[in-house]
């Protein structure tokens, strides 16, 4: 009986004593795991928000053409400075197309908010320049059209 009592006392002593440091470390690990999960969720929200902002910025662009001279000459190269409304911001690489009827003729690529285009009117009635910029972004293509009408003289 005495042996049984000693065994019971030893079992109760070892079973009843839990290491408080082990409990604290487990709680801390669980707390840190929850924090990491929350930070990962917030990081995804921020990445999605930034991507949406960038996409909306690209869709909001306007292409503007400004000729070097007040009027263009028939049969002569006339430099047209092409600008996006936002200056000095690097854009994703985009392609530039000249539109002639239903045809899109690729004339270059760029990443700047400015590029030069040489326009040569064939006659006094050749007053319109139609360009199209295509910006690949997030597996989509954002298209920004530009239509400029100029004064043309002989």
C-alpha cells in the first residue's frame, strides 16, 4: 500500500506540473502565426490596390500632339511632339501604331510620356493624324487613341 501511495504521489506530481515556459512559447507561436496570416492578407490587399491604381492611371491617359510650327507644309516632314498628359513618369513599354483606314501600322515602341512623330501631309486635305498606343498590362492591352487635326498649307 505504501508503494502504491508513492507511485500515485509521483504520478500526480509529474502530471500536475506543466512547464509554464512551454505554454507561453506555444501561445506566442500561435499569436505570431495569426499576425503573419493577417499581414499576408493585408499585403495582398495592398498589392491588388496598387495594381488597380496603376491600371486606372493608364486608362486615364490622353495622347496629345503638338506641331513644331503653327501650320504644316504639304510634302514636307513636319515634326509633331506626342505627349501623354502625365509628364516625366516612366510608363510600361508600349507600342505605337499609325491608323490608316482599318490598318494599324506599327511605327515604334517607347516607355516615356513623350515621343516625336514626323508627319508628311500629301495634300492640303491631308489634315488628320490618327495614332494608337497599346500598353500591355496585367494580361490585358490598354489602348489609347490619338486624333490630331492640323492646318495644312502648300
